[in-house]
């Protein structure tokens, strides 16, 4: 039984790590990293700053997904974020990417 629990724990850990790597790959493929980094401001805010700003906001996922999809400006400065249309970033990948950004600490 002990080996089963270890196997299950390792499997779940691998799945979580795999998901994180896959989601980071989505962020890179969508070219978000051209303007954003995890821990420092580039053209746009650091992912950790975005996560901190929206921590506790039940609507953050919906609000940020719309902002990524449609683009926007004014929240983090005057430089606009370009839109990311569905033909370049599908809805499932968009949701995963925003969830990943919101989970940065």
C-alpha cells in the first residue's frame, strides 16, 4: 500500500509539473514573454505583480482573459497590450495562460 501511495504522489507531482511546463510553453508560444517576465517589469507588468493585484478577485480570470483577448491599456501604464486573437491563442490556452499568470507569487 505504501508503494501505491508513493506512486500516486509521484504521478500527481509529475502531472502538476507537466501542467506548469505546458502552461509556461503556452505563454512563450503566445509571445507574452516579449513584454512580460515572472519577476520583473519589462514593457508590461511582471506576472507576480499581476497576480498580487488580482489576488482575491473572483472575476480576475474572466477580466484578464478578456483583456488578453481584446488588448487594452491604462491599467499598468500608457503602453497598450495588443490583442491576442483566437486564431493565434485558442480559448483553452488563453484560460490556462491566465490561470498560470494568476498563480505566480
